[in-house]
């Protein structure tokens, strides 16, 4: 009876999950990019506060003769990024092999990212803790990552209190890497094994071509692996067949809708007065973080793109304009003449800003 109830909860949840990407406009804030992790690793990401995440993983294999039926195993992830570098969420798989006779697998989890290279630390580290409902197990993971140029190395240690619907606690270790070919493509691979694996438990492995969808915060992973689901347990051991599939990541935010009428009705904010020979405007979360600035004649303004999505700084009057700026790139313009100079982003025209020189 307990298994049946959990199965009913699962199938009723699927229609809701499939509608979630339609609720909000995508935002790249701290998104889980597949370019930074291999197919069987969750990575160290926790995202920017206020961002919701919907990931869809779908893997396929061909069954045995004579039918050779195509079997599929989807895993959905729904998560919310909170302040203090915390992510909470759930994974749901409809064709799991973690527990015999019970295909609907839930993993409820929280992830904490206390140190990160982007915050000045020598590496990225995250602690992931959750409960796997199918295995009735408390699970945990310590994940580490280090970027060396275009190469990102990853390692993890996983602990399960009741591994694979059993009665004993078990430990697994894994390593992986991604190599950025350019801003759009990366190659990735991973390998993991149970520390006390027996002769019937082969190591898990995965390989993928990772793709960033141009001008969007979405990423796509084209995969081949011998694992089944994306939960900690499901992505740790060999499922007995080679599977092919894809994962699509969809970060989005509802802040563009909640409170939007109040913001539209409010009086325009005066420009922010910025002093110094050189001032900086950061581009993040599909927005110029200080959209309206006031500077003195002769001031140099530097725009810095911190989004994973390329942007431009394009004058509405045709006075100046940047090329597409990828993540980490800058555009510099010195304003010698007094005046008001509105600008926007060519791929994302809702992004607007103004430089007032007086």
C-alpha cells in the first residue's frame, strides 16, 4: 500500500512539471549550465537568489530481442535558489531501477555552496543532502570542482544510508571533467563506483556533448551513459544497458511578473551619480545592474558582461555600439560631450540603460 500511494503521487505530478517552463521568462542568474558538469554529476551550483530551475533529462535504450522495444527514463528537476548560496528542490524519475518493483523515484534535497572560485576561493565546493523516497534512504554528497583554463575538473563522494533499497550504508566516489571547446560547445565525461562494489556492480560512466543555446540561458546535453536517473543513487551505478539521451536546463524567474505593475506605475528613478575617471556597469541577470547613470564629461564607462548570455551596448541614437560581448568581455566608451545617451541590448531589446553626461 505504501508503494502504491507513492506511485499515485508521482504520475499526478508529471503534468504540473511539464507546464512549469511556461510560467516565467528565462533568466541566466546562476543557471545550471551543462557546460560546467558531466552528465552524471549535479555539480556545485546553487544559483542566484530568486531563480527557479526546471531541468528535463530523458534517456533511451533499445530492449532485448525479439521486440526490441524502445524504453525511456525521464527525470525532472525542480529547484529554487535561495539566499546564502542555498538551493532546495526535488528530482522525480518515472522509470527508476533504484528500488525493485517501484519505478517512481523521488529525491528531495538541499545543496549548500559555501566556497566558490567566483567569490575568490581556490575551488568550488558544495554539500548536497537529501532523502530518496524510493530507496527510503538519507543520501549526501560532497562535490569539489576546479577550473584550469578551459578545463574544469570535478570529484565527489556520495554516502547512502540505505543504498538501492537495502539495509546497509554505502559509499561511492566519482571523478569527472568538462572541456570548453568555445563559448557554445564543451565535451564532458564522468566515472563513479561504489567503494565496496561486488562482481555484479560495475562502475557508472557518462560522456556528453554540451551545448549552450545562443542568446538564451538554456543549455543542452547530448549524452551516452550506462546510468538511469539523475538522483544521487540513480547516477552512481551501472543500470545494465547503454542509454542515449539529452538534458535541457531551463532557469527562469517570476520577478518579471510579480510587482511589475507597481514598478511601471512608479516614477522613474533619477540617474545614479557616479564619480571618477572610469566607472563600471555590470551586466547580470539580463539587466544592466545600474541602468541609468550620471557622469561628468570625460568619464570612461566600462560595461562588463557577467551573464552566460552574450549582450551588446547599442546607442538608440547611433552614437556608439559594441560588438556581441560574451561572458567576461567588456565594452569601453569615453563620454566627452554633455547630453543624454539612451542605449539597449540588440539581442534583448527589453534591456535598456541611459548615460547622462553633465
